[in-house]
C-alpha cells in the first residue's frame, strides 16, 4: 500500500507502463517467430518481409528503452545472418 498520493500515482503509472511494455515485447517475439517459421520453410520472400517488420519493431522498442541498443543490434545481426544463409 502506497504511503502518499504521489507514491500511489507512481505505482499506477508503473502498472500502465508495464502492460504497454509487455505488449510491445510480445509483438517483437511474435515477429521473431514469424521469421523463424519462414526460415524453416525456406521461404525467402516471407522471411525478408518478416525481418523488415522485426527490425522496425525492435528499433522502436530500443529507442524507447525496452531493449538495450546493443541487445537490439545483436538480435538483428543474428537474424540477418540466418536470412543471408537462405540464399
């Protein structure tokens, strides 16, 4: 239980942010799964579009502080390597 009005407000804000951040992380994970399914099926066109969606989502998320920029870069690099291996 918060001891002051401002502590109560901060708690409420943190809960709202947590829900929002979870939805964004979920979108990123879903885009990764879409990419992995396309790579497993050796479908280069779908994999390229899934990779582009993933890059947009993770860049936005890292810009807002959900992922560290090096984490985002590492994930993009590993996925791009798998995309290039399809060729």
